[in-house]
C-alpha cells in the first residue's frame, strides 16, 4: 500500500501513542516535538500589565519582571524566530513599562541574531491612571515624554524599539503576520488583511497569522471567508490556557480559529469560569488578600511543521511546566473542522482517576460562613472535608474541575451539588501544589438530611467530558 508522506507521519505518530482526532488533530504529550526541524517557531506573551514605582524608573513594588524573563529564556531555549506581544504590556500608559520589556528582551537574546519582535497595542497602552501619572510626572515636559498618549507613535517606538503602525504586515521566514492596534476598526483591518493576502497570494493550506489585543469580529473576519488557513491570536480577556475553550471557532462564525493566549500578569490572573459546571466555584480572588487562588503566568510557543501541522505549547512561566498536552492542528484539510467544539469535545477524552485512587471524607469543625463574629473570629460549625486525589489517570486529558454530589441513602432525590476547580488547574504538569490533591469543605447544614450519606466525585475536563466517579459512604 502506498502512503502519502502526511499519512505516513500521521500513522507513525499514532504508533507512538498519540491521540489521533478527525481532521488530523492530535493531543500530544507535554514535551513532545517532532524530530524534523520546524519551518518557524514563535513565542507569544500578552497582558503583562507592568507599572513603575514612585521613582518612575523601577518596577512597582508588588510586581516582578521574573515571569517575562522566564518566558524570554524559554523562547531563547526554543530558538524562536519571532516574539509576539499582544498588548497591555503597559498598565498605565507609561513609556518606561514598555522599556522594561525591551531591556529584558535584549539582555536575554543578546545583541546579535535577535528574533523578530512583533507587537500590538492594547487598551491599557492608552488607558492611564491620570491622577497617578500627573503626581508622578509633575513637570508637563516630563509628562509629555513619559506618557504614551502624549505622542503615541513616537513614544511607543521609544519604549519597544519597534516602529508603531496602526496596522501592519510582516513576513518572517516566509510566514505572514498581520497586526492591529487598539483603535483600528474591524472592517478597516479586514480590508487591509484581505488586500495584503491577495497581493501575497495567501490562499491555500499554508497558515498565516492575525495578531490583535482583542479578537476581531464579523466586520473583519467575514472578509476572510476564502482564507480558512488564517489563525488569530488575541489577549485581553485573561482566560486560562488550561481551558480548551480558549480555541474559538464557532464564536468566529466557523471561519477560522482564534486562540486567546492567556495573561502573563504579575498577579497571575487567568480566568477559569465555565457555564457547564453544576455550580460555579467561588471567584478566583480570595477576599481581603486580593491574591489569586489559582495564580498562573501564561504564554505560548507555536511551531509550524509542513508535514505534521501546527504545534501549540501552553506554558506556565511562574513555577514552569506545560498546562496540558500540546495542541497539534493539521495544515490543510480544514473542511474537517479540526477546531470545532464538536470535534474537540468528542476527542479530548475523559480525565480519569487512577485505579487505586481513594476519596477521603472526614467530619470536623470548619468555617461555615463568610465574615467574622463580634469577637472578630470566623464563624465555625460542623462540616465535612473532602480530600480528592489528582485525577491524572489519563495523561491525554487533564482534569479541570470536579463535580461533587452528596446523596441521602434513604432518599436519593435529596442531593447536594457543587463543582470545585482542580487545585492544580493553572499549574504546569508536575508543579501542582500539594501533589495535585484538592480539598473541599462543606458545612453539614448544606447537606441533605439523613444519617447515611454517599459522597461521589467525578473529574471533568475543560470541555465538559467526564471520567469515572469515586465515592465514599458517610455516617452522620
């Protein structure tokens, strides 16, 4: 039997244990990469949101450059051809905060053979905290030289070392990139991309890339109906790359995929909310402390292989590691809709507990209500604590959350439901806190009445696929 080279590569990957999906999509193990050298590799950061301290020179005291340094170091290790930043590098429209990014870029990559630096502006490049800035730069002439909105094209270039253009087209190693600034209208940008795509003859299977801070919509993307080989990358929403729902296809009218790339903010903000969870877990911010419970500093590396496809690594730049199996999409054969939610949901697989996994449930006194008593003490009462082992029994499908149900044995209709995020949901694989064990406390007052209860926990993926349940009998 004669096989095409692409069919041979696909079959070879399958024999190595890769999960073959319709349309040629694979969920590849973390750390995997083909032996063949990629045609292009690029790193992506977005929403780093830096500010200066009151000296107007150093980074604000609550912030650090470590995550940006870590990202650049990883990009250098991967020998990237380009580094992309999708906006909101500045938090308060300060030139100095763009300079932080450029200075670290030069330190990490050196003076020679720098990768291409492709940047777009976001809303925060234009959105200053004017009271803060006027107090910081009291002299009007100094203000004029340090606040981006005073002379945006010149000062943006001063900060990034890259010429500012509202819209731009760049070619890196034969691949085409199109960028849009924050104030460019969708229809105008679509017309620009289409004219350049026609001029560059971009119809076909070879991908080209659209870079924006906020995703473009119908007025832009409908003009690109003849270019399903386009792939958009955006930021702005600060949603976690641990979530396969960050692949937007239907939301883009089934035209081409858009990937929301995860924020690399100092405070680790990357949203997790899911509509399909039985009951949405509490918000990410812990009250009073304003620290993110599932903090994560995220970014991507994208590699394009002519015969294999587009490999997207989802990365955590705080403690390190991959946020799940790499996404690998085919080049060409786009009629198979490899990016569609139907395809992804069918083939993401189910997160599973290991065969030996056991659920632990104990009764104890817990905090039963938010707030304090008159004596400034937490409000305590009887409850149960669930200790849930990490559901890592299927490495091809990482757990995202757990659905919990508590039933009364004498009347199964009496039920308590709750969903809880996996404790390592935003951590890199192998870097989960407490070994990936998730704990959940529930007041007895919220549970169904009955002397005998059954507690069951089921692992759920970010697209809602569900694994087998583990449970525990409980006598009250």
